[in-house]
C-alpha cells in the first residue's frame, strides 16, 4: 500500500516539476520574444531617424550647392547654361543726353580716346556715380538711319550674357549716334596678343585658353540661346574685350548689321567683316550662317596658338595669310611645334593641349561650312583644357 502511495507521490512531483519547467520554458520564450520585438522596434526607430537625418543632410547639401551656384553666378558664371535673361526680356538701358556723355569723356578729348574702329571712335569716360564707361561715337552719324540705330539698340538690350559686352545706354539725336558700354580695363585681345609698344606678348597659354573658352561661350549664346539666332558677322580678336581680371566678353555683336546698308551703291566693308576672318562661302556668295562666325572663331584660335595676325603681307611668301599658312601644320604634332607662338614660355603649356586646340581650329576653318562644329561643341572641347586656378593677371 505504502509502496503504491509513494509511487503516486513521486509521479505527482515529477509531473509538477515537468509542468513548472514547461511553464518556465514558455515564460522565458515569451520574454525572449518580447525582447526580440523590442530590439527590432528600437532598431527600426534608429534607422528611421538616421535616414531622415540623411535626407535632411542631402537636401541641405543640395540647397547649399544651389546657393553656391547662385553665388558663383552673381560673381561670374562659367557654364553655358547659366546665362542671363531669356530672349525677349528687356534689360534696363539708359538714354543719355549728349551733354552728359560730353562731360563724362572730357569733351571727347584726345586724352580719353582708347581706340578707333569701323563704327567710329571709342572714348573712356566716367559717369557721375563713378562708373567707368566706354563711349562709342559713330562717324558720319547722318548716314545711318535713326530707326535702324534704334532697332539695333533694341536688339542689344535684349541680349544678356556674362560673356557679351553689356550695353549700358545710348544717345541718339539728329547729329549723334552714340553707344555706351561697360568699360573693359584690358582693352581688346589684339592689344595683349600684339603689344603696340613692340616686344613679346605676356599672355601665357593658360590665360589664352580661358579667353578662348569665354569667347566661345559668348558666340554659343548668340547662336544657340537666342531666338532667332544672332550671327555676329565681325568676330575677331579686337572684338574680344578683357576686363581688369582678364575675363573675356564678346563685343560688337549688333554693330555688324548697323553698317550693312549700301553706301553709294557699294557694299560697305562691314558687311564683309574684317579681312582675314571672313568665311570663304560668305566672301564669295554673301551667304551668311552661324557657321561663318565659327570660321572667324577658328581664325582667333589660330591667333592664340601662333601669335600671328590673320593677314600680314610683310611676311615671306606663303606666310601672309594665317589660315593658309597654318592649316598644313595643324594635323601633325611635329609640325605644330613650328607654329606655336614663341613668346609663350615653353614649360607653361603641354604640347598635347596645343595639338587638341589646333585640331579644333582646323575644324573651324575648314572650307566646307557644314562640317564646321557648332559653338556648343567647341565649348565642350575646350572646357577640359581650361584649368580652374585662381585668377592671375599679367
Ligand atoms: N568697352 C570697351 N572698353 C574698353 N576698350 C574698348 C571698349 N570697346 C572698344 N574698346 C577699344 O577700342 C578699340 C576699337 O573698338 P571698335 O570701335 O569696336 O573697333 P574694332 O573692334 O574694329 O577694333 C578696341 O580695339 C578696344 O581696344
Ligand atoms: Mg569692336
């Protein structure tokens, strides 16, 4: 009997122990599950906050980049896309009384004369607020129709790019036709490439390439960012003006048309542009396209490479015309060496860069207009060749 009871009690204890263990096991499983869920929850919370922060940081970066871009833009944008007011939007232009410009230029005194071109004389002037200006006084104003002059001014006021010379205002009365531009302290590119005082040009390769790129962006704007496109017609080194930091702007993009009327039955020279820069098809047929400007641009590139003017009949036979002389040298590395401007310090340029620019120049001046590149292509090819170093002066 006792043995049976003892056996039953042992069975019951065993059962209780099993149940207790089972309950404990279930409880610890539950605790483990809860803990696991808790950890998962915490982890997901952490990841969420992290990704939100990252998104915030990213958008802050984008905003900062945009702000930087805007700041650079105000300083001076170097991309072709960041260009000025859209076509058709008029920018403020001042109508000056003749007297004000007379005072500003010291009575158009000789001491203030800074140049003379096919339009007329250019004078340096200072406005009442201290702003420096360049005043272009048209020769024989009577020969130009007032309406045409106004039309051109109207065109100029609609174009705005950091790579185009800004028209500040004009004066148009019965006797005078005057254009007032921002003053460019370093004058025309030709002044720096061919110093009148003699001696070698101090323009080094790096600076030449930056000027080439900025001028290309000016033409690109006229050809591809304006509707209808504007053809410069008189692109040349003296129409690339340089500010005090040697940044380049294209000038006279409205004047070619100004002088295009026929005088005494003869076509004025302005229609034909400037000797040495005119595309062959335009010279022979008068057919004008943006590719005529591309040709002229190619001539300027050759000037920058060689340091030679487009036409110089004082040179030995075969060397008088820059394009015909340079063209056979452009395709071969060994020959290019012989045409590089000797006034550039040799260690300051890479031959492979010169070879590349020579190839671009060769494409621009080829006789078949259709095969010349677009200015946008030229800009794209030049961008990698321009080093982004702090501005230097000469
Ligand atoms: N905005 C300007 N700022 C400084 N110099 C200028 C400006 N415009 C013209 N010049 C100077 O006057 C010269 C004559 O200019 P221009 O009448 O346009 O004739 P061209 O372009 O045929 O030389 C230029 O070569 C340049 O040296
Ligand atoms: Mg000019």
